[in-house]
């Protein structure tokens, strides 16, 4: 596609429920990244996929967070048993290669009530 | 570990120059970036500089890099109200994902 597409754009969920966030990267981009932006904060790195290599999961804050990337394209970030502190904007980005600049999606705003 | 720091807020008058500063700690950074985030939107890449350069100019934007002091700056000439946004610097080392600063909110007063 023309840009990085994320869905849903907004998600309100009850504490303890699981949520899935989706990211469609730019076609042909081999690298895909998930970041989290909390209110008034910078971007916190979560996870990074590069081609067929094992993902860099070093930023995932707890084992409630997981992500997968199917067929080297679409990625899903799953948060299990959501907590209020998970409320944030979840941003996905892709790049043609690891050295390239990132193109970001508009994000999914997650609110846990 | 790596760290990127920015001041939180900058206010300028329309037509003035804005200078947004950033410091980083990883001396092996290869690329340094500036991104712009407008309200409700994702981040937009503005410009980047390779670590063996000390200056890059692109229309109204000038990036200065002092590698010795690990200091990066973004100068916006003739700042307009449309430049009001949050500006993030980011550094890249090796094949790791970008590390971002916490962002500088630029407010342009008419």
C-alpha cells in the first residue's frame, strides 16, 4: 500500500481483556517495528522484525505482550490481560531495510478502563 | 545503554528561527534522525544525517552534528505556524531499532 496502515485507530477495552492490534507495512519493506507512546512521553521500543530473522523482542515490557509477523508482511501485536498502564498509542513503522528511515502509521490509541 | 535527551518545550515567534537540541550517549551511532509529529498523527521523517557528516541543509532545515560532544541540533529558518508540532530526534546504532528522545514541543506564536 501507499503507507503504513494500522487498525483499529482507537480501541477501548476493559481491564483484564485481551486486545489485538494490526499493522500493514508498506509493500516490500522488510523491517517492521512496534513502539509505544504514552501521554507526554517519547517512543518506547517494543519489538522489531527483520525479514526471516528472529525478532528483537528486547523492548517488550512483560510476557503479556507478544507479536507476530505472518508471511513477512502483516503484523499483530497482542496484549493479554490488559492493565490500565497499557493505555497508550501503539505505533507501527516499516523500512525498506534496517538502515533506512522509518515510515510510521498513524497509530492505535488504546484505552484500558 | 543508549539514551537520547531533548528539552521539552520551545516557543518562538513566526518568522524567527527555531533551534531544537538533542544529546545522545552512544558514540557508535551511525545515523541520526529528526522526525515531526503533528497532533493525532504518526511520525514523519524530516531529515537525517550520517555520523561522518557535521552539517546537512535541506531548504529551511539545517542539521548540525557535533560528534565529539554527541550533540545534534535542528534549525528551522523562518518558522511558520504550520511548523508547530513535536520534534523527535533519534539515533541508530548497528542493526538495532531507532532510539528516540522524548520529543520537543515547538509552539509558534503568530
